[in-house]
C-alpha cells in the first residue's frame, strides 16, 4: 500500500451535507418550501467539543448558581432552562444539542434553538443529529482541487 502523503497534504476537502426532513416543524416553513434542514458532518475537533458537552453544561450551571446565590433559585432555574442546562440532562442529550448547533447549516442554530428543537420536536432532533453523526463518520469529500501544473496526456491519437 502506497499512501500519497504529498497529494493528501495538498488536497482541499469540504464537509458532506444533506437535507433532512423535519415534519414536526413544518408549520414554521414558508408554504412553498420543503420542511427540511441542511446539515453537515462535523470535524474531529467539533466531535470532541460535543463529547465534552455534559461537563460544560454542569460547569455553566454551577457558575450561574455561584453568581446568583441561593436567594434567587427560581431565576437560576429559569436561566438554566432557557440555556438547555437542566440539572438532570442526560449526557447523550447534551451531546446531541451541541452536535445540532454545530452541524446545522440552514438554518443556523445556537444552543438555545437546538435545545428547544429537542423539547418540542424530539424525533426531528434525533433524526437531524443521527444524520450529522453519519455524515461525520463518512468524513469529508474532496473539494475542487488546485491545478497540478502538469498537463494531462491527451487520449486522442496524434495526427
């Protein structure tokens, strides 16, 4: 096996993308458009960030509690809920919220929007993140490559 490291180093890559139907969110699309989101595969760094999502959400929740103090428990709970940082959030859900926020191309979602999708349309949220994870596992595709400077040999016989 001979891997061309030089060619690999020069290659341009682009994320795989795919449209995913979101039927539970159809009411929020214009009448003449398909209810679907465009998602992309994640990079290795983004996958690592998503895997750390549960720890991050616990740290942010602890910081909010420390800032607000005990006297404002209802406000803290409200802030956590808006940010999708409930006390008993399963690790898989925290990860999927991050995956959706990073992997959704159209519309662009932040953590709060991604969290709300999982609250109001959980099946669509799982369908979106499943597709993002599949695309991530498939890796990037080759993009348009720079000219190599070499002329290709013509397959036409010389006259």
